[in-house]
């Protein structure tokens, strides 16, 4: 049986986001237009930049840096810090997460984390915002196209009491534009091309980060193994970890959501874990939660026994 101390998807004493929704989802034209137009614009403007300038490594490096900084602001900030409270961070780190998290155009931390907690509490169920049982396309991006109209929504108190989270929520769209497009364009200008900064570190990076983090909701519930639990569709995949900043060890995460690690072994590709641990050495993060090895081994053993029993039962039929 799963240890009680790691059973809940929200930490003890943390209020769940209560949501009342209408049954019929309505097409969100803003999300639909943005998510379908940005890939086209990214390809067109990137082609134009490379056609006129060739391969400019400084611009490519800028895009790669923004790719990791913004992506891990989601995985390390929105996800492991704010959604699951798997560790603590000082206000400077939290502010950086919130600024560059806004640059991903994935919603404010308040809304993102509330949706994610609902996902964990109702994984694979009808209330799961990105339920994989509705299909790969739906879990990956379709749920964003067809947002259910929320009649009444109460956000978790730990988030609404966080002044930085509420500040980001209030100024979310301004931060999106400034951090997501304005800053890379400005840096690109000083590197020799504003177009290069906008096209590569702005548009193309937004598209790549979108789908790398969307993979967590889709492919990480389809591809891989389930060594810790088969009570939900989440799976562990070293391959998916490469595309999701370490989030590919998703079966582990859904069983032990308060662990700051997803990849628990030193050789597991989990740059988000490495970032959090590195920041702890200089005192920027602390109270890094780790599931005891005994409980991890217990979960794996129980799954092996369950699989063996199932195999023997199948052979006997």
C-alpha cells in the first residue's frame, strides 16, 4: 500500500482548487489562433533570418538559453515548486521562475498550478483537464483549444496568499509580451539582429517549449513503463525525459509527487533536478523533499509481485 505521507497530490493543509464547470466545452479562439499561427510565423521568420544572415551561432545560442531557462521555469517553478511544494526557494528564484514562466505563454502560475493539481487529484478521470483517455491530441494540445467555460473557480489559498504569484497573475499578459518576445528581440538586436532574436529565441523557442512541456501531458502518459504503480496512465521514459526537462520519469512522479526529483538516479537525465540541487548549494533553494529509498523499493517490489501474479493467472487460463 502506498505510504500515507506521500499519498496526496497536494501537500497536507493545502486547499484544493475547487472548480465548477459547464458540461460543454467552447472553442477558445485566442488560444487556437495563437497556437496555430506561432509555428507558421516561427518557420517563416526563421527561414527569412537564415536566408539573409546564414547560421549565426550567437543567435542560436540565445535561443537555446531561452529554451532551457523558460522551459525549466515551468518544470522547476510552476511544477515542482509551486504545484507540489517539493522544495522551497527564495523570492529571487521564484521571481525568475515567474518572469520566464510567463515567457512560455502557458498561462499564469496561479491558473497553471490549479489545473495541474486537479490533474493529479483526478488523473485519467472526467475532471482531469488533460485526460489522456480522451486521446493523444486532446491531452497534448486539444484541451487548450476547447476550454470549458468556468462558472465558479476558487484557487488554492497557498497560491492566492503568495504576493509574487498574484503579481504575475495580474500582469500576466504584459509579462508574456515583454519577457517572451521583447527581451529576446532586444538581446538579439545587440547580438546583431533583432529579427534573429524575435524569430529564434522568441517565436521558435515558444513553439518548441510548448510542445516539449505538452509532451508531459500526452506522451508521458503513453510511452514507457510503470514500475511504481499501474493505478494511472503515467509512465517512466528516459527518452521522454530528454524532451521534457527531466519530467519523463512520470510514473514515479505521479506516485511520489512531492519529491523534488523525477529522475531519482544520478544518471537519470533530469536537468530540472540538477538546477534545484545546484541552487541549494548557494542557499537559493532548501528543504528539498526526497522519498526514502525504502519506500521507493517497496513500491517497485509490490508492482513486480503484482505483475508476476497477473502473468501466472494469465498462464493458468
